[in-house]
C-alpha cells in the first residue's frame, strides 16, 4: 500500500471524512502543548489528562491506518468508521476537557 493511496482515500470524498482526517493531522499538537504546560507548571493532572487525549489520538490514527492497509490498492475507503472510533473519540474529548478543567 502506498502512502499516496492513504491521502487519496482521505481527500477523495467529504462523505468519508476528509475534513476529519485533516483535523487529525493537526489535533495531536494541542495535547502535546498541554503536556508541556503541565510539566512546566508542575501540575501533573494537566499532563496526565493531556496524555489521555494524546492516547486517543494515537488510537484513532491506528484505526484509520489499519483500515487503510487492509484495503485493496487504489480504492477509496471509508477511513472513519463510527464504531471503532468511539473509544478514541471519548478519550480525546474527555482528556482535553479534564486537562483544561485541571488548570
């Protein structure tokens, strides 16, 4: 499977979540920033909750890449299945809200 096929699947159709994929490319930066803020301000709760959000982001990428690598070459695949992304989404949202609440 080529790297270009992943982006072709992501950008081919907005119905299948191209905006979601592009958002996932940028989302992981904010939890890393919160981890750094938590470490520098010596508030471990901020860093731990941001790490939970980062774990959700990594799991979401794992789901999308697994779907991509299991697909046949050159096809457009739904990279954002609803059921497998429930747990990563809950981790990301809960981690961010709890981290921001820990300030």
